[in-house]
């Protein structure tokens, strides 16, 4: 996937379709309080993750998720790469790491795997010394705001510059919270795992400053629910009309999960 030589930001075009995929405990946590464990899902849940990646032009994570886990955000091997091509996508997805201040660890696992472009979404609050150490690790560093990413503009930029029609966000909670707050989340895929982790300060799927009133909450509706083995696979859609944000293939139908 290469950016076009000429880039025009046409805000009359729809922004990319944004969907989030997360696995959480039955008490709503996405990791233990010490952040040591965040993988609560089964093998089936991991397959589900790759199935969703196979419908996305780009996969995105926040800096702490990339620091704390040996993730590569890749397509997951030959079967899924073939599926991507069948879906009209490139064999490997673009990878995006959000690091407003550039605090992401340059030694993180993702930077050791060069199979597809890596974009770092930074802000103007990222100091020059951090920029210097991050630049060689990324195919592009893009300032998406002053101290926080301006999501609407940045999503339009991702579409115009890198051809992103479907963007899959895989957490963590801080990044998800910012996307919900910006009102750009179209769909949420949630796996509920039969584990109780506890921990007052353990992160949840939208781990931000929170909202003062229910009227400001993101309203979603459950569009699919399926129990497979010990887990529940849910899909929730934003309860509003966005027109047709993407011409790319839709995410897999949960009724086909087996
Ligand atoms: N169970 C699951 O499905 C799942 C999935 C993913 C992650 N996790 C777990 O969740 C935990 C990490 O979550 P987290 O909430 O602590 O961190 P996170 O969302 O992964 O990363 C937070 C960082 O991302 C950057 N960032 C996020 N939103 C931004 C915005 N709007 N503008 C600018 N920068 C932004 C900031 O980087 P800078 O500090 O550089 O500014 C921020 O400190 C880990 O324990 C991880 O393993 C679980």
C-alpha cells in the first residue's frame, strides 16, 4: 500500500468506516490492574480478530498497547492474506500507532517487523528528540493536532493519503475513549470472556476522563449476539445514520461463527 503522489483532502468524501474490536472480562476490564495480562480471549477469539483484520485497510492501536504487548498488527498468515485479496484489499494491512507525545517505545516489537507500512500519528506536542528517534521506524509521521489527535481531519487524511476506507482500532481504552468522544466510531465488536479480573483502576474499553451526563454518552444498538463455547461475541452499531461510509466489504457476520 503506497500513498498517492498527489494528495487532496476532499471533505465531501465520506470518512473511513471506523470499527473497534476488543475482548473484555465479564466485569468489563480489558487488562489486569498491573497491565500484565490483557489476553482473556480463546483461540476462537483470536481467529475472530484476524477475520476482522481481513476486512480492514488499516489496523490501529494506542502507544501503551504497542509498548506492553508483542503485537505486530499484521494480517495473520496466508489464509487471511488470501481472504484480504478476495475482499479487494492488499495482502497486508497498513499499521497505525497513535502516540500524541511520541512516548511509544522505539524498541517495541511492532517496529521489528517490516511487512507493511507503519504510520505514527503524533501531535505538535511531540518533541524533536522523540521525532528524531521515531522517524526511522515509521513510513510516515503525521501530526494530527496540537496536543490531541483531531479525528475527523485525521481520518480524512488517512483516506486521501493512504487509501484507508475501513479502519480497525484494537485499543487500548484511552484510544477508544478518544474515538468515541470524537463521535467517529461506527461499530464495536466485543467479546465477553467468562473471567472476573477486578481492579478499581484496571482499564475498560473506553478508559478516558468519562462523561458528566448520560445525554453525552455514545448510543449503540446490538446488531448481532452469538455465544460460541464459553464466550459471547457481540456487534454493536452506532445508533445514527452515516450514509454509506465505505465501499469495502462488510465485517464478518457473527451468525457464521462456529
Ligand atoms: N483486551 C483487549 O482487547 C485489549 C486490546 C488492546 C489493549 N489492551 C490493553 O489495554 C492497555 C492499554 O490501554 P491504555 O488505555 O492504557 O492505552 P492505549 O490506548 O493503548 O494508549 C494510550 C496512548 O495512546 C496515545 N493516544 C491515545 N489517544 C490519543 C489521542 N486522541 N491523541 C493523542 N494521543 C493519543 C497516547 O500516547 P502518548 O503517551 O505518546 O501521547 C496515550 O498515552 C494495555 O494493558 C493493553 O494490553 C487490551
